[in-house]
C-alpha cells in the first residue's frame, strides 16, 4: 500500500490515515466556490483500479465516511463533502 500512500497521501487502513483527504477536500471546495458538492469524475470501480484497491474496499471506505457524516451521496456519482467532519475522521 506504499504506492497508494505515495500517490494520494492516504492509506486504506484506518491507523495510517493522513491529512491528504482534508487538503483534497479544501481544494475541491475552493474550486466549487465553497459548495462542497460535486460529481465524482470516476466510478467506484475506476477509483479502485486507479488506486490498486478492490471495489469492496472503496465502497467500504465511502460507507465509513458516510457513517461519520464526512461525505453524503447526493445521488448517482454526486457527493457532498463536509470538511470539518472529514478532518475529524482523518485526525482520529
């Protein structure tokens, strides 16, 4: 998983989480004018393939972020990020 960490700054294992998702969320939020809602440019399968993970791992991670209220699926591939909650998840 070092390749994943090197490319994205994150790791799929909870005990190795980094701050990169928060930075990415802030970057996306700025590009969207502060709305935090956007369409994912890739499917979960594409994300898994790109990161070298299984689709189950990606789906599980999305579900964990939803349970923590850090991410909300608006419909289809549209999601809404909640930066403060995402930051808490990353820092825990």
